[in-house]
C-alpha cells in the first residue's frame, strides 16, 4: 500500500488534534508532511515528533528558537512566520487539512489550493472572506475542496449521486447554542464562562462563542452559499437542538436526505480523510432509542440577529462578507478578553458594516487581506479597544 501524504494546518487546535487522533489509529497509511501552529511550540513539536513530520511551522516568528530547541536531534525541519506557513502549505501533498481559525488561515489555504491537491476545509472564515477568489483558484489549479464543517460535510454527503439542479432546498441545521431559549434581556449579560459551554460540541474558543451568538450559523450560511450553488434564498436554517441531523438536502420530488451521526467532529473529518471511501471511527454507534426525539424550531432572529446580518452581507456581496468576518473576529476576541458585553458582538459587527461606504469588491487575495485589516482597525476603534 502506498502511503498518502498529509499536511495539517492548525495541528494543535481542536480540529487539528482530532485529525491527528484519527491518523494515529491508521499510522501506517499516512506520511505527515507539514504540521503548523500559532504559538504552541510544545504541542507542535510533540506532534511533529510523534508523527515524524518533515516540517513544523510556528506562525509566531519570535518562537523559531524555541521550536528548533524542541525539535533538536529529530531531523525535523523547523520554520516560523507567515511566509513559512504558506511555504509549508504549498508543498505538494495528497491531502491538506485546513484547520487554522480565522482569516489568518486564508494565505495558507490559498497556497494549499495552488499546489493542486485535495483540501479538507474546516477554516470557514477563509471561505467567508474570499469565497469567489478561492473557488476560482480551485478551478484554475485543479484542486478539490472537501467540506469538513459538519453541516457542509453532511450536505456534501447528501448531494452525492444527485444533480445540483434537482435541489429544492438545503436545510442547514443549528443547535441554537447554549442560550437558545434566552430572551434579549437575559442574553445581554451572559458571561464568558456561560458562552464557552456549548451543549453538544467541544470546540475551539472562537467557534464556541460564534455558536452562542449564532454567527457560526451565519458564517456557515455564507460558506454553504459558496460551496453549493443552489441560490441563497434556497438555503434555510432550522434549529435542531439535539445536533444529530447535521444538515439536509431537499430535492424537487419532495425527498429530503439527511446525514445523521454523533456530535463528534471525527465523523466529518474521517469522511474527508477516507473520501471517496470510508474508514472506521472509534465512537459508539448512535443509540436512536436512547436519543428518543429529534426536534426542530425556526431560528429567532430578533434575539439572535447574526444570521440575518450574514444573509444581508452575502446578498450585498463584494467586500461585505470579509468586513463582517473581520469585525466579528475582533468582537469575539474582545468578548473573550472581557472587554465588551455579549450582545455588543452583533451590534458592533452590524455597525462596522453600515459605517460609511464599503470598500470595493476585492479581486485578489491581497485585496481581501487589505479589506480585512481595514475592517479590523475600524472594529477596534468602534469598540474603543485602543
Ligand atoms: P482552535 O482554536 O482549537 O485551533 C486553531 C488552530 O489554528 C490552532 O492550531 C492554532 O495554533 C492555529 N492558529 C490560530 N491562530 C493562528 C494564526 N494567527 N496563524 C496561524 N495559525 C493560527 O480552533 P478549532 O476549533 O480547531 O477551529 C479551526 C477551524 O475549524 C475554525 O475555522 C472553525 O470555525 C472550524 N471548525 C471547527 C470545528 C470544531 O469542532 N472545533 C467544527 C467546525 C468547524
Ligand atoms: Mg459547523
């Protein structure tokens, strides 16, 4: 059996570690090329040694010395900085798992696309900020995008063997997050600790806060719009608190196909690792009688305006989604640093979007990064974080 080569961008995060967990169980099938992290040198070096990676890259340039020390004697190459991150992502591999959080992943995702391999994309912010540009690059370089976000992976699976023209509706399911039943009054003063407790999923801090505000579902709406060309008006969000159905596709004959599974990211990650085949995962099979009920509700956009704001941004097009994403990243960081209230997140994102003229539609990656930087600065000033 020939081993498949793999790079994991964001190897020390929640998605990265779950990917490594699956690789560990089938170690003889994989050759690890590059592993990357932001600042966690110890975690990165440990994974690089265990999986005999060829190169380990830390984004923080100041930590190159630490990384070299941690890898001493291993024969593993050490590198640091943003350019090194993109260079590592550009090395030809069979599969790249793009699991960096935020627009910081955009350059590396583009580099991975340009080497023409298959990319398992978890990094939704990259697609939100630069969807058109990334899709054009996928076409130009003959790359393959496999959606790894659980909902998009579910939709991808439900589309297999069908024609996109026959789709009537894509139904994106949402857990509703920890505050699903809250009114606006109670929501205003929720704490960081409450917001970091997701009822169904264990994930990184940023996406956990996004799940609580419903910006996660809004970003996923934009993500779905780029991945599945069925028309924005045909993508519907339905709250499904049990997180067992990960999304659905309705066809014009009235059939609805759904993908079900445990709320464990290793399922969609495994589906990308093995695609177009299947592989074993260690989780217990779903016990449907124990689950008992699957319920559905309409989202409440009065209390949680994020999905409306995202829908409007994608309808507006141009720079709006990149501005929205940047403003949200700044607001989430500020909330995590206890500098702003929970309900200020959505208010500030909408204000940044409505403040003056939006920049021109970005046509290149560099232009997206400029729009992103500018929107971050505006959000920072608006929230008086400086
Ligand atoms: P995380 O915070 O746990 O990990 C993020 C990873 O990215 C880490 O390895 C970190 O070192 C790296 N990173 C962070 N900032 C960086 C920077 N500026 N430059 C370079 N590297 C950087 O995040 P996560 O929960 O694993 O999420 C990763 C992505 O996957 C996000 O886009 C998220 O929306 C998406 N996603 C995550 C889950 C989940 O269950 N965690 C589910 C669906 C989608
Ligand atoms: Mg998701």
